[in-house]
């Protein structure tokens, strides 16, 4: 069953939504002018259509479930929000509605027969034995994917409407065959060559230049020796973490908290479940199969006789809360290895088989005492921080110096020197240092911030005491840094000059590459037959070698730099692709897709100006704030 559902994610409805529509929301996007914080309780309004909170919630939960299939069952809603999945879901729904609204304005309609035929044509809903549409597979797939039947049907209808619009725009894109073949020929040309790395040992001992040369290098490479702008600041921070060491908890509080949180420390019983499913109304077949099982028939063989494949039989591992509610009681009443009598649900008649049981357990108070204590202290600290922050803000607002206001509320004070943009807080281990650093560089000299709050809840206020502008460090101060930098630069210049001389010897005099390499104490290596992309290069061959081969004439050589190495590369062979026999279908499809994307992008840009779109962030935040806070 699970394998069938994964296949379903690639089926007709998923293809419509995540093919055409996914493209459209990436191009469409949302911008500030489209946001609205009015009194509407809808998530979004697109012309005459709406995205309701229920619709967004269901779509988002489906997206989260899809991510769990990738990252595992511990992937949660908060992680999804942090990854931007909620925002993507909103944009996807808006984009769907935009195209549907456009189709509606044009008077495009999709008949019930067309919707039915589209669903019936999906291979994922067909019985593997008969090849005909199976309502059982259809309903199971929808249930697992999180769709109601009506929701899915209307989704297919809406997206078929959208496809009418998109198809009329993109269906005529054509690519000249000869152009596609020329591109394939260009891509498929292969070349091979030989090369060696210049022996750098003779360049290791470079004498130090005179000060005049070093000074010029210092000036010519000023950016390398320029001190960035830095700032001296006074900073005060107030966080729950700072308060935790001052907080104590009683045994009574610990016991009460354990009682309240006991469910967190319980591992629920899990059961691996298999099922045989019969169609609604086919109770007789279900009871006949149950009788066979009681008489010793094999469960999987009986399921196959009923037309089910292994993927539909093996449901996986469940807790009592995970499995379909109508099946929970029967499943968790069975012993390990037991079969249930037929159970009726909206999907039909089920016979359940529990193949293994993992017992539940509960951790004792002693086992989780540290967790309980830490949680209580954290709660008390977070509870106290609001009052302290309010007092801190009040004192700062009254003109109390940062140092005095911080002392009154127990905030930490720092005097920081040499803070550089983007480099934290001068080596101090302070929470949210990057956020505070960014705020420091928003202020002018002598300016003080408001009481700010970081993303992790730390309150802070900062005052800029002094700004030291960016400036080139005097040569005398950085001479010891200039010397090794000049040597490294000079070494590369000398190596490259010699390499170019050797390459010229090969090109002008026809010198043998192997002989030139031998004289330099180097070993010749082969590139392998490679394409422009580097496909086919030998092991440990730098991709720059492939790039060089496609700039050379046959038999010619050139010097290239790859990191600290200098290579002399010679082109030995060119294998031209045959334009007449080249398969250009893939390139044609790529070009058609690119043309279609451009056309669709232009059209969606037009729709953005024609169709009113508003998105209500207030409703979205209210809908998901409780989850985001956990």
C-alpha cells in the first residue's frame, strides 16, 4: 500500500499540481504590494476565488507528510515552516487559483465526464489484475495522501481548467531540428589530451624583494592589507538563559510537572499491521476469507486471491493514534500473530493481521528528573523575562544609562572594541551575535538602539561609542604580512611564465610533451576522452583540463593554473559527433520547455497586473503560531 501511495504522488493529479502549477508559483511569486492585513479571515483572495484556512492547513499537512517520506517520521511542522514549506504552500495555492480564475474569466469549463475519465485513466487507481479502475485503490490512495474525495475531484477539475489555458499558450512551441542537432553535436564532441604539473620545487626559495618592490605590492594589493571599519560599543543583553542559574524549584513542583508531562515520557505500543481489504458491500467475501484464515490459510496468499498486491497488504507500523480510527480498536485488541474478524469502514471490509508488537513503556520520575528540572527553570525564566524586559525598556526610555538600567534588572553588560561587520562580537560568546552585529552597523556614531529582541528571545540594547573608518594599514605595520604574500604571488608568476615558455616550445618547435615533462622532473598524465562538461575525465583530473582542451587546436598546448598547481596541457585527439545520427529529442524537449517557461512567465506577469491578489499574513500566523511555538 505504501509503495502504491508513493507511486500515486507521481500520478495525474500530482503531475498537474506539481508540474504546471509548481512552475507557475515559482515564476509568479508574492511581493509586498500583494500583502494585506485587513479584517478578512481568508488566507488569500484571488479575484473571485479564496484560499480558506482549512484549505491551507490541509495542503500544508500534505506537504509535511510528503517531507516525512523523505526525512523520516520525526520531521515536524516547525521544521517545515523553518524550511519555507509553509510559504511555498501558500504561493502554490495562490498560483493555482490565479490560473483557475483566468480560466473562469475565459469561460472555460470542465465536464464531469472529463474529470471522471481523467481519474479513471490513471494507472495508479487501476486494479493490477484486471487493469480496470478500482474504487478501493482510489479511496485508499486519497485517504493516505490526505485528500477527501470531493476535494480531489474539484482539484482535478480546477487544474484541467488551468491546463486549457497553459496548453493554449505553450502547445505551439517548436524547435528547428537542425538547430537541436547542432547543439547535440556541440555537446557530444569529445576530446582527449595529456598534461603534466610543473615541478614547483625550484620556485620554493624566492629571495625577498627590496622595500620599494614590497611597498608597490602593498599599494597595488591594498584590499589585502586594508583594515575594515570597526566599532567600539556598549552592549547589554537580557535572556532567559542568564536567569536560569538563579532559579530554584521545589520537589512539589517537580512532581506536579512530571504528572502534567507524563505523556511525553511514554513510548506508545506499536504494532506492525497487514490487511486484506474488500469492497464496500462485499461482507460475504470478507467472512469467507476470514474463515479460510481460521482454518490455517496463509494471509498473503489469501490477500492475493482477493486481488491485493503485497504493497497494499503491508500497511506498516502504527501506534493506536496513527492508524485509521475505525481500525484502531480492532487492531490493538489482537494478540501478536492474530487475525481480526472483518471490520467495516468507509473504505470497505478489512481483515487485520498483527505481525509483531513493540510494547509501550513509561520513564520514571527519577529517569527524567533532570529534564523536568530544566524545563521548570526554563519556564520560570521565560515567565520572568517579560516583566524584567518591560522594566528594562521603561528605564531606558526614561534616559537611564545602559549600564545602570542593565544592573537594575540583572542584564549583562559588555564593552566591545573592534567589532567588524559580519564577524560577530569581537570574540565574545554572545547569543545571536550575528543579529546584534547587523544592528550595530545600522547605527551612527554615538547612537543608541531601542531595546531589541533577537530571534532566540534575547533582549539587547547597544550604543556605538566610536567608529574607526576602513583604512590601508601602514606598510611598516604589515611588512611581515606583505613579504609572504609577495613571495606567493611572485612564485605563481614565475611558474606561469616558465609553463608558458614550455608550452610555446611544444607549439613552435614541435617538442615532445613527454620529453619536456621529463626534463622538468614531472610525470605525464592522460585526461581521458571527455566532453565539455568534464564527463569522461580520468580520476583526479581537474575539470579545468577539460575546459582547456576545448580551447586548443589539435596538437597544441597551453599553460593553465589550477589552485597552486600550474599545468601544461596538450590536445591529442578530437572525436567529432555526427550531426546526422545525433538524437536531438532530449535537446528539443529542453528548448521547448525553456520556450514554454518564457511564454508562461510573460503571461503570468500579465495576470499579476490583471487579477487582484491579496494574502493575509495575520490569518496565516494565527493558524500556525501555536505549532511554531512548540
